[in-house]
C-alpha cells in the first residue's frame, strides 16, 4: 500500500499501478467489465484473496486508475478517462490479454 504523499511522476504512477500481479489481474478484470463491480466479483475473476484485492484497490484508487462508489456495497470500475488506463487497456488488447476494450 502506498503512503498518502502526492504521486506525481509517470514513473511512480506506472510502478504503483503495475507493481504486483494482483494489480494487473484487477485491472484486467475491470477492463473486461462494462459496469461497476464488487470485491466478490473481482475475487471470482482473479482468484485473489479479498484482503489483497482491497489493498491493491486502495493503491489503484489513489493513482486514479479505479473509481470507488459507495452504494449498498462498495462498487469499483476502471477509470476510462485516465490516459494511463486507456494505454494499458490498449496494450492488454493488442497482446491478447483481454477479450475486449
């Protein structure tokens, strides 16, 4: 988990965003979803522990790659307005890591 300081450089953003296989799996799962999703759904798609998902989501939210909505349950979706996210999704698609954008 990252500290509360401001993340400003591209290097920091990329290293945090892709710093673990768990974050890559979460980004893949969210990129393949067209709607908001829960930690339970992310667990089913990634096979990661719920605690690991929560910790990784905190980092991805801090760098602006994921949005969190608090409805009845916390819901998560990928930030398709973020330039880094769009490039990452394009890369995932180009190399066949995800089924669609």
